[in-house]
C-alpha cells in the first residue's frame, strides 16, 4: 500500500472528512482529522441529511456502519408536503405507508447531522480528531507539508486532504478557480423545542419536510433531531445582497419586519417561523464551482466535498457527493495496484470532477425551477410524476 508509513491529515471534520478517516483507518492508514470546532459537543448547523443508495449510503456500508445508521436515522423524515404561499397543502406524502427498504434505490433515509457525526466519531480510534484546530496556512516542508494552526504549534504531515467546506482554505493551494454565485441566497433559522414554540408549523410538518412555493420564493422546512425544526427562506437577490441589505441577522425583530415586506404575498401564518427562531439567522449566498474546472494534480494534496465542488443544495446531493468522494478516494489511495500516490490522486480527481459537474448542473437547473414564477406547478408535477 502506497500510504504505508505516511502521515495523512484531513482538514475538516464534517461528514466527508470523518467518512474518509474511517475508511482509511479500516485499511491501516495513519490518519488524523483537524477540526476547528471547539470539541465534539459543538452544535452542528444545517438541515438533516438524506443519504442516497449509490453515494452516501454506499460509503456508510463500506465503512461497516449501516447497522448504526439504521438505529439512528429519522423514520419518516423523508416524507414531503408541498404547499403554496397561502399555507394550503397541494401534495402530501404523509398518508403513505412508511417504508424502510434500504435496497430500494429511491429510499433516501434522513439523519440528523449531529447524529451522523456521533456515529462516525465513535467509529474512529481515540485521538483521531484534533479539536479546536483553526487551520491558518501550510508550507511545503521536505516531501510533505507543515500545517499551521491558530495559537498552536505546526504539525508535519506527508499528505493533506482538504475537507474544509465551501470556504476551503486548502483549495487555494491547488487552484485559483472561484465559486460562481447562483443567483440564490438562503436565510437559515432553527427553532428549538418546536412543538412548544412553533406548534402550528410543527403539526403541519409532522416529522417530515415542507416545501412551500410562491412569487419566485421558497420556504423549506425540515424536522431535525431533539425536537428541533430547521428552515430556509430562499429567494433570488443580487450577489452582494447580504452586505447591501444592512440587515442585522441577530435581530429577530429586524428580520421579521424584512420578512413581512419581502414575503408580503404570503399568509401571515408563516411568520411563526421567524418569530420563534431561537438563535441568530444565518444568511448563505449559494454558489457553485464552474462545470469545466480543472487543475494540475499535486502528488500529496487533494480535495473532497464542498472544498472541491461546492454546489447548490437543490438536488440534495452535497453531502452525498462528499461521502462518495471519501469512498472513491480511499479506494484509489489504498488500491494494491496503485502506481503512486500522485497517480491515485490524479485518477480520483479526474473522475470526481466529471461526476460533480453532472450533479452541479442538475442542482443549478433545479434551483431555477424552484424559483420560477411557476415553481409550484413545476414542483407539483415533478413529485406526482416521480412518486
């Protein structure tokens, strides 16, 4: 194995990075993960994850974690309601029987991000993940890299894998290509103890998902773990809107007043979401990497997940692509017939860029449909035809 006696560093402890660490450890690789979160108890942001059979679930199975996943996934959380801006339900999967057939390619079980992190962390050897490691920079040193962290001593490693997300610092050591703004910005909110604080929406949600469409805008809501609700206000705005709006996203009153103006055509019942958000809102400018991006392979450095190919979330493929990257890269790096680490990385990157371009294109197209003036009719037709 070409990684024998090599020190591998993964920068970023999200699903992709932790999955890769697990898969490499199964092959006896000396791997460490460096994560900027203070510790393993840090709150994990974002909506639940739906894993797909040929990507996220394939990685879980390869990592020998399917039973743990089955014991912790959110039964029924993949069921969807489509609603209009008045709050009327126009499509409802709630009446359908709950199926848990993991052999069905259309079954996409959901799991809370925090729970998935716990499963992956529990599968790793102690001291694999180094917390509170804020990556600053790295320098070439001998045949490897010297990693520099904020307020900490440098660490030498032979191979670096960037799994540090859409705002990756590792990416700049590989390519100058930047993400392109998709035209969509999303504002994320979370409601704790939603049954108490947001009873109307909580009842409508019924443990699943809500996708509401109207006036070229969306409200996307999902059940999270611990009785929480996560939601996104999604709309088309200028690229610099977050800065130019001058909104204080920590001020609930200010955001509520903005919502009442921006979503003025929507029924007032939707205000319950904004009124009961527990913490600050998080604005997210949605971008994607060029479909034809390319770079020259480096012998001891590569990327997985959003660091390599950030894409809009409108195909539900982001985390699945990250976990598939982890699976494919681990296979390339530990293959018996691998000529060299550089060749393994080169083969992985070539395949990764091709499949990521296909999914990114699909995600962009879905985003356009979801923010179209006829989005409700388009999405209703999509769900009824596919279900």
